[in-house]
C-alpha cells in the first residue's frame, strides 16, 4: 500500500494535544527541545490526525510555542483507526525508551564532540551525566578548570526579576525563554 505523505506547515496554536497523553514534558525538557530546534532545526515533523490532533510531537509543539514559531512541519496520518492512534501515542514514546547505549561508542563520540568544543548539553545529557560519561580531566576543556584538584567547574550567574503578579511573571518568563535564556520561576 502506497500512502501519499506530504509535509504540511501548520500554526502550533491550531494543533491540539491528546488529552489522555501519558507522556509528560517538564519545563526544563521543553527548553532542551527548544535549544535543540535552534541548533539543529525542526528535523522531526509532528504527527497529526485528520483533525490536527497531535499523535506524536507534543514536546516539539510546546517548544515551538515557547519559541514563538509561526509554523511547524506536520505529517498527517489519516490511515490509523482511533484505537491505533491511541496505541501509537504510547508506542512512539515507549519504543524509544527500550533502546540501549553502546557506552564505549557513546563515550568516544561525546569526547570527540567535547574536544571540538561542541556544547554537549544541547544533546540532552545533564552536566552530571556528562561528568559520569567523560573523564573529569577531559570534560569541558573549553571551560574554566581547577587543574590542581582535577575537577571541572563552570560559573553560573543569576539575575532576579521581581514581578507584580503571576501574569506578569509568566510574560517575563516567556519572553526570556523565547530569547534563548535558561530561566526558572521562583515563588517567595
């Protein structure tokens, strides 16, 4: 069976989340996805049904909204039954989790990218994960290090913005996120 599959570009606001989606996306992960899209482009289209319901790509759509993207690439799947759509929403996420890592190859690739100065957290690994995967003496060669003690550190600088109310806080947060800043919301 040959299916005609064309990429459509649709406004993220016209796409609707599956209300029973069991996969969750934290604000930090949405920011990671947004950074990935900025670095690599929107390389994986959102899978949607005939009514613009998201089948796969809830996180990518949330990141696109956060970034203020006008359009996202979508692939419309019209050949699935309702039961198949519901099952695929779970399968798309679970099957990826079932994969493993060849740790030796992963470590070599990460080390090579780090040696080239690539910003490794863009790949999705946390700083702690990267420190576990790469020799402490080697990870972050482009960063400040304390060679006497053999550890790597990076300085972080923070700024506090006081807001009048929750709506103002959300607006400031959204603007900073859209501008590419790593932000977190604190409530006193």
